[in-house]
């Protein structure tokens, strides 16, 4: 019996797809479609996260895998989960906090899947989770909060029209060209070389506190504060 090009396991808040490194994309997509179509009733209809590992993939290849799963099942992939433990925790928390209730689904928050490139803009009155990158020259405008499950290099304005503390911008890699929360602009302080380069790549969150934008590395404790501060996805 021919060995399948991937292994599939249940995962916290979703599924883990481990791909054999030598697998051709055409073969992989064909087998994914076959697997999920034949197991449609088993998986049912639900929102899940997806972990991809084993093979280095481009953004287009990741999108093709997501499309193959969603088109051949009743699953909705809401986030890609990384293997790094810290990033994993952030994605799990984002998944839980961003999942709307049955009553408010589709009304209070939204997902955007894909990378925003130079010249592109995303505008919303709701909180938004971006499943991709915000490249230099791209812009995101939200009346509520912004979570980027990727790199943030472009411009972000969260909490538009609000002066209340609690609105935030969070990204796995945080280095925005411009950042504004409410009417407050973030002025990046000169960095002293006290930290290794890897520190810059840690997930970070900027939040409006006491009329000032504070940027901190994402920790378990800080994520707990997001749960308290953030109400948009809870239909409150």
C-alpha cells in the first residue's frame, strides 16, 4: 500500500498536518482533497486551527492547502498554528478570543486571510484578525482591535473614533511603519543594543493605557489582560 504524503492528527483547537518533505504539491493537494472529502461527516462542521509542518511552504502553497481542506469539508480554518511554543500560545489564545458566539457570529469580528501588500488597505468597523502579513506600504484601519498572525511592517490605526483605554494591536513580528490607537500616535523610542536580534521577532502587543501607547512582548500574563480588556468578540 502506497504511503500517504502526509499524516493527520487531532490537535488542540484543530488539526496537525505533517507533510513528507519530498512530496510534490500536486500529489499533496490531491490526497488532501480525497482525505477530507471521504471524512467530511467525521470532521463535521466547525472552526479549527491548522498546524502545518514537515515541508517548507510558500504563502501560495499554504493557501492552496487551506482551500483544498475547506472546499472538500465543512471545516472553516480560522488560523495557522506555528510550532514555536510561544507563538503557539498566542495563536491558541487568539483563536479562543476571536471565536464569536452563535448570536454574534459575523457581526462583531472578522478574519482576513492573506498578505496585505504595498498600496493595499483593509478598513473595518470591527476587530480583525489578519491571517498573514502586513507588508511595508500596506495599511489597516479598525474601529476596534487588530491582531496580525504574521509580520506587521505596514501602517495600523486601531480604536478609530475612541479614546478609551484597552484597544490594542498585536503581531507575531512587530515593526510597524506607523502605529496609531485612537488619536494617539506611537513614537518609537531609540533602541539600545541590550537585547539580541531575536528579541525583535518576539510577538508584541501595543495597547492604549492612560493616554499613552505601551508596547510590550507578549507573555502569558499579558494575554490574560487581553481577555479582560477585549470585549468585541464576546458580543458585549
